[in-house]
């Protein structure tokens, strides 16, 4: 009897298991329960002997008759080439059963999943959890233990350093509270960020059945938090600029360019030579490199262009700021050195961005132009007007950053800053 799609759909179960040969080793299987499936029978060699093997293709109706025949042809071709699909399936199943359920393995799987889903925050999550794979910026070693580092300070470790070999299911809320409290003692905001990342990570692990409960559930944020409003004074900005120059490459150029452009740290730290147009004097940041996913042009003042041209372009190096052609790492240690050399404390690299924004306001730059410089979406244009307003403020941004660079120049040279509210050149 030749089987058709209708025959298969209406086939009735019996008290015993039924195997109906379709052809060339493909069988239609009907269980007494009524469950229907497809299987391929073939012979494989084991030493000098051969044995019969049944390889399950899948269940009906998820796999139709046509699909089953097509899959059987593919499997037969694989077998002819010496393959063993059933044996491969068993090996894969055993590997899955032996999955590494340590904290580090779970973190790596989580980050891989974030990257697969194109989550822009994957690098930040990885660094907070303690990973720094393949050219990623350095991991954040934010937990201080009792041992000493080479400089005599308290040694810092990451979560992967601390919990890497622990089974993820063995990590408790008490472990998390203890780690967060250690971080809160010297970096309360970082403790809050890690609390959020851990909560998201364990929620993912629960969804993947790697843990039965999220140990972060019910845990309050470690520290109260207010919106940062730190802005460096002119005197502090001058000290930071001078101290950065003493750090040498690549930090001097990086910090100076952050001050001159007001862009985000990673947008400048990961700057590629191909993104810089020296003739047009502009940095072209593609959507993949900006926080809001929008392409952004950063006009270069004469001072910013000079900073870039003074950086040696290593042959075959894509990145502007690099050490031996590798992405720069060690931001935390650099910041400690910068604080010590400048005598300015209680600020972050991101505060330079706020300082630039505030400085532009002092220079009389309009809010919408300042927001365009920072690649912020302006809140002054809403509704239908926002849909059609596509002015990119290119000329205004160039004028604003040039005036800001002149202001910084005056500070560094010890001259009185020329803060005016009129447009440059008028």
C-alpha cells in the first residue's frame, strides 16, 4: 500500500507498535498511544561486524511525509560518506547532559546569547560579570579582598574570579549580598549596576532551567542613587588635561579628545581610523557604535584634529587608541593614576561629557545644538514636527565645538577664558 498524506493523517493505532516501511529505510511508526513519528533504519560498522541502527527523525505532524522523505535522503547521503547520524546524536546528548554548569560557563553562555540577540549592552554586562574575551575592554575587577596587589593596595577581583568554578545553582542570595556590600564600600553606583546585571543574568538562567530560583529576587538596590551632577570646574579641567598629557600614549590623546568632543568614552576609545575624515575634519560614528543606534558626525576643531594627527598610525592597525595593535584596557587603573597626578577626585570619565555640555551652555550655545553635539534626542521638538525635523545642525555643531576648544585652549594656556554668548566670527 502506497502511503499518502491522507493515509498518514487517518492511520489508526492498534494494541501493538506499528512500523510501516515507506522505502529506502524510512519508516512510519505508530505507537499504541496514537503518537506518530518517522525513523530511518540503516546498518553501521562496528569493527569487523555491522549492526542495525534506528535513527529517529522526528514526530508527525511537525514533520510531514514530504519533510521525512527529504530528511531521509540527506541522512542517507551522510551515511554513504561514512557518517553515523544516530551515533552523533547520542554524543551530542551526552555532551548536553555533561554541560558545564559553573558560574563562568553560564556567564559565557549568557553573553553569547546577548550577542546573538544583538543586545548593545553585552560588552558592559560581560565586563561587570568579569569577562574580557577577544579584544573586549578589560573586565571590571570591582571586589576588593584582603590580599595586597603589587603596589600594596587591596587586590581586586571580578565575579568570575570569585565564583567562576562554583556551580551556578549553589550561589545564594547571601553570596550576592556579601559581594555587593564589598563593592558598595568603595563604588556604590557600581554596586547598583551589578545588582541589576546579576538580576537579569539569573532571570535568564532560570528561563534556561539552569537554576530553579533567581537569588536576586527581593534584594533591594545596595545604595541610594541620585542623578549625577558632577561638573569639573575650569581649574579642575586644566589639571586633568595637564595630568593626562603626562600619562603618554594612548591615554593622553584619549582624555584630551574626550574633553574636546564631549563624546562617550567607548565611542572615542574604540575609534577607528576609517571613521575619521581629516579633509572634512569630522568623525563619522556609524549606528553600531552609538548608544542610541543613530549615525553621528562629530566635527573636529583644530585642536581635536591636532590631537588625532599627533597619534602614530601603526601599520595594519584599525584602532586609533591601541597598544601593540590591541584594544586598550586598564581604564580603572588609568583613572587612579590620573586622579593622583591631577589632584582632582570624585569624578568619572563620563563627567567630562557633562562638563562639555555645561561649558557649551556657558558659551551661549543653544540647547538643541548642545544635544546635537552629544547625539541626544532633543526634547524641544515633539509630535509631528519631530517626524519631519531632520536638520542635523552640522554647521552649528562645528561652531560650538570650535568655540569650546578655544575655551579649553585658554584654560591650558593660563589665559582668561573668553566666555561669550555671540556666535563665533560675528
